[in-house]
């Protein structure tokens, strides 16, 4: 296998700002990307022009249309994401509703031509989620079995968000994967979320947690000794800005309803290697461990969130695709990635 570049559709601009999926697919393909992570928001946006709106039937129709749009552009749909706030719900009626939704998502995956659904760890308030890990594991086994019974089989990649309520480190997500013990249930490792939890602290003046360098080294050592690379279903890539001031109540990104790391993530992620824009996380060290030492092959996908994606300027998708591909070229050089062909560096638009 080779390493292939992918980008999440939301990382090319938000549909709520007028950036259409078709245009984003155009620029992704034009700049050399081979795959995309489809953000469900973009799928729902396509249904608004259909009679009846975002019904299950219209979502399935939109999924088929998206598959054809990607095929025409030589793009693989790497995964559908994010199926959010699922595990450990104390409201079991709501849990039953989510299971019904998952049956639809499996059908969406089939229509899209992908076999992977991304499950980020829940960030609901503590009073809504159990702390009983056994129950959470059983919940994940339930969706895994839905995927196993599907034809073709659907896989799930579980990702620890660095502000997750019960699961906020790769170690805890890996523990869940092992306990679920299903062949179609693996882990998504995200360089931003790994570093964002143990290296970064956006509320600190330095932007860093105490003993952050030692924490990263220890975490990488555990990863190399514990993780089975065949169970890494997706590798996501992003860096982030070191803020000029702590993300406290006075900061422009502050949101009283969000953990600081969530507000920081939503506003200030960057592409790999963008030090000139303030990138400072140890992303290269984390990726090197996963790619070089663990031997990960396959998709490396840019999942970047930014306040810039809400800009309605029609050049946003083009600019972001250029930035992302320049980052990919730098990653190929820095990490010695195995690629299908040499991709020329694209100069960023100003």
C-alpha cells in the first residue's frame, strides 16, 4: 500500500457560508487529493433542494449523487462522519433513536461507496452520559454488530476528542477498541487531538501544558508498545495556532457553553507545517511514530476546522485546497511517505 492524501469536506469551507460540495470536490481533485472525508453537513445541504427536504429517502438519494460526483473527479470517499454523541447515553430511549439513525447511516455508507463511519467520543454534559465503561462498550458492540451484519460490511473508527466527556485520549479510545473486540471496530488516530490533550493548554499563557514534552514522549512510547497498526482505520492530520493570549473569558473565541479546547479547535486548527501561521504542536513527532515506526499505510486525511471557513468569499475552497496540498508535499518530504506519484508544490493564493 501507499500513503494517500485525503481532506475532510468541511476543511474546504462551510456549506452554511455558501461553499457548495460540488465546488469543494472540484478543487480537491484539481489540487491532487485522492480522497475525501464526507461531512454529514454537506450531505444534508444537498437535500435542501429536493422536495421534502432532509428525509431519509432524500439523504439516500443525495448519497448516491455524491458518489457519482466523486467518481467523475477520481475521488474516493474515505468515510462518512461524524456520528456524534452516541455512547453511554443515560436516556435509553434516545439511545434507541440513535440506533435507528445508525441503520440509516449504514445505508448512506453503502450508497456513498464507503465502508467506514467515524465515531468521535461524546462531548455531552456529564449528567447525560454514564461513567460505566461496560455500558459504553456494549453500546459500541451494538453498532459494530449492525455493521458486521451489513452487506458489504461497514467499519467504524472511534476517535478520542481532546475535550471528550469520558474518552479524551488515544489511550482510552484504544482501550475501548480492544474491549469492543470486533473486527470492524478500530481506532481513528488524530494528531491534533492527541497533542491537544497532553501537549497544549489554550488557557495557559504559553499555550502548553505542564511537562508537555515528557507527556508526548511517554504517550508515543505507549503507542509503539501497545497499538496494533492493523486496527488503525484512519489517520487524521491537523496542527493549531498558539494563541496570542489565553483562551479565558476575555478571549474572542471564548464560549461559556464549550470547553476551552473545543473553542480553540473550532476556530484555530491549521494544516501541517504552517508554522508561519502559528502552528506549534508536535504533529511531526506523532505522525512519524505512527507512519514510520508503527508502519501505518493508507489514508492520511486533513481534518481542519477554522473560523476562516465561515468566510463567504468564493475563493475560500481554492485557498484551503492549496494550503492543504502544500502541507501534504511537506509531509511527504518530512516523513518519507510512500506516494503514488510526485505531486508538484502548489503556490498559495494571497
